[in-house]
C-alpha cells in the first residue's frame, strides 16, 4: 500500500515495488498539502490506482491541476519506454559499443515515430515507415537496416512483455550475409611494401593478418608468454578468448602497445593531445590511406581478419578450428562467412597456398579398409 511521507512541510504518497530484475523501485507523488487529514484522503486516491502506477503509468490527480476533475493517466510515450529499456539493458553488462548501437538504432526509430507517440499505439505500420525511411531517406544497405531492426525488435519484445503493447509486432529481418572481403596475395604484397605510411603501421597490418585480431584487441588484452588473452569484459562475444603469438608477432604487438601508450596526451596538429582511442583508430586510418593509394577498392582494416580466416580455412580445411581461433560462439557464423569459398578460388588468390590446397583437393577418397571387408563376400574385382 502507498505510504505517507512528509518532506519540506509537504506530504507525498510513496509507492514502492520490485521490478522484473528484483531491483527496488519507488515513485513519490506530491499530495500538494501540508495538512495530514487532507493528505490521507489524497493518499487513498493514489492507492486506488497503485497497481497501474507500478506498471509504469503516469497518473495526474485532481489536485495537480487547476481544473481538478477525475484522475487522468498520461500515456507512456515511445521515447519514455525506450529510456526505460536502455536503463535496464545497461544493467545486463553489455559492452559500451553494444549500448551505443542500441541507442543509435532506437534514436533513429524515435526520429521516425516521434517523441510523443504513446507506446500503446505502436504497431506494424510504424515498422514499415521505419523500413521506408531507412531505405529511401538514409540510403541504408539491407545489412545496415537489418542491424537497426534487430535492436528495434529487441525493444518491441521488451515492450510487449511489459504489457505496454497489447498485440505482438512481428519484425522480419532479411539481409544477405556479406561475402568476406579478404585481401589476395598480390594486395598483401603491395600493402606490406607500400611507402605511403610508416613501416610501423605496415608491420601492424602483418600482425592483424597473422593473428585475426580485431582493431582494439591487441591493446585491450593481456600478454601472457606466447598468448594474447582477452577477458569476457573486452572480447566482443562476452567470452574469454586468446590469440596465439609467435616470435614475429609478439615483438610487433609490444611495439604497437608502446606506440599507443607513449603518444597518449602528446599534442598533435590540433590543440588537444591524442587520446588512447584516437591512437588505436589511427591504425585503421593508415590502412584506409594505403587502400586508397593502392586502389584496393572498398577495403578496411577488419578485412585483415577475413584474410586470416580464409587463409586458415585454406590451410586446415577444418572450419571448427577456424571458428575456435576467431572466437565465434557459433560455428554457423564461420560456416556462413568462410566455408562457402571454394578451394579452387583460393588457389587463384593465394599462390603460396596452392600446394596445400592441391593436396587437400587431391586426397584419395577411396576407403581401402571398407573395400577389404567387402571384397570377398561381394567378389568385387
């Protein structure tokens, strides 16, 4: 039941409850009086709609406006619902980058449906409007639209579970998985030999292609002997992972980390010093500089991870091994991205791997053991 509380000579009605996560929630409703007898009467009015208040409804009571009248409910807007959704998501321990993606997608969605739309009016038509806006106004690719719709879908399910939306809204997400944009050997040779950027960055590109690391992972992990270890807090899929190092990649890694830490705060061309994030992103910018100068096309630094994965698939022929080395939580991700590439295509792109691929393709598939078992009874010549 709602309880009375007096603060600064004014009475308030206090409604307390626990949310779905077990966290204690409280809403204080001003009773606009300093008289206890009047406060008790108004508190009784609050208690009549206490369940609705716990469900997130905003009630406006007669004493709150000059017109008086009956209790009115100010309907929760999509914007307010999104704010609550994001606050709960932040408790789930998601990475900062993931939370930024949620906010970016839902801000875009709000710009389409409007800040003041009541959440209970949300239906399929607004999802259709968002699709049209994404495609025709923002010129998003199907993949980008799909990423935004995934975040919106998560919010819509949350709103339905909270009973803010009466009917479920189905959001179908259809987009093709992009083919891996790996660098062929002739591009790799030009990448490592280009004098467009300093040697340090070209050595770093070799490190990324040799390990399969993402951009920031070399700087976020812990170096332990011949391993770069990343905790579940910093690895993208929220699981602990490690990359193997060797006598070539380990010194490069240490040089990269020293380069970043040594230049934090050092003044650049502008008035402010370099931040750690800026120094790390510089590796990506330097890669794009070479890609543009060498006419590589739409390549970026993350394609060195694709290059690593494709070459490992070519060498091992074992997609499970590649999935483990990349840290994929599902082998299906690796299958969709890399296993569909034909070995004969890879022989054209990776000349040095041709003998290995030829050996894989030329393996005798004839089961001699089975033949020895069946030869006598079946009389196969």
